[in-house]
C-alpha cells in the first residue's frame, strides 16, 4: 500500500520554514544590531528610520520593544533558528514525530499572537512602523500558516484549506495592509 502524496501546501512547508526562517532570522539579527547601537549611543538613528512613519528608532525606544525585559529581536533569533533548522532537516529527509510538529505549532502560534499584538501597538499606540519588524510579521504569519497546514492536512476540512492555502495568506496580508493604510491615512494622503 503506497502512501498518498501530500498536497502542495504541505510539501512546500519545509521551504517556507527554511526561507521564511532565514529572512526572519536576518531581520531579527539586524534589529538586534540596531538596538545595541542605540543602547551605546542614544542619539543613534537606525538605518530603518526613514521618515516619521517608517521609524524603527521611535519604536525601539518604547517599553513594547523590550516586553520581557530584553530586546524582542532576541526572541526572533532563537525562534527563527529553530524554524530554519527544522526546514533544513525536513528538506534533508528528516521525519519529525507528531509532538515535534505540535511544539512547532505552539511556538508559531505564540509568535503570530505576539506579532499581532506588536502590530496593534505599532499602528495604534506608538504610531510608527519598523520595516524590519514588518518583515518579521510577514514571515511569522507564513511560518504559522504553513505549520498549521502541515499539522491539519490529514483531516477532512483541511482539503479545501490546503487547496486554497495562498488565498488565506493573501487575504491575511491584505487585511494588515489595509490596517496600515487606515492607521496612517493622513500621512499617506499628504504625499500623493
């Protein structure tokens, strides 16, 4: 008896983990370097501070940037290192037990909840955006979504979801883009 071939959305999961994790890791490393530079020299202007809206510096100086008593990007370095390692191992043929995938699901769920809280803080409390943070938002969502698809692909409701996997992701990103446009509408319209 041959095993049924997994849907494309499930087969692409290791690539999403590898590529998304690597991009997220790079962004977290850059944010950490920028944060260290700001700690050394409070007048330092990060490379991602481009204008009043796209301003990492104003975000890095808030309590939200050090929610657990240390810079948030350190969580990204640790988390994305696990994601990249999982992607590489899966592409190399490793088969992880169910508990491992459920652990990755729990970690990515916590990550996606945390980035959504940070999005809300950024848009509606702080009033600024960090380009590197937005990269982390995007890849965290993708990692969560494809990990979820991987974990659900054996169930009956998952067949429709895996078939339209990219639609869900596009709608999710579109909702975030709409929130960004809405939050900074007065700024954007002054530049049109």
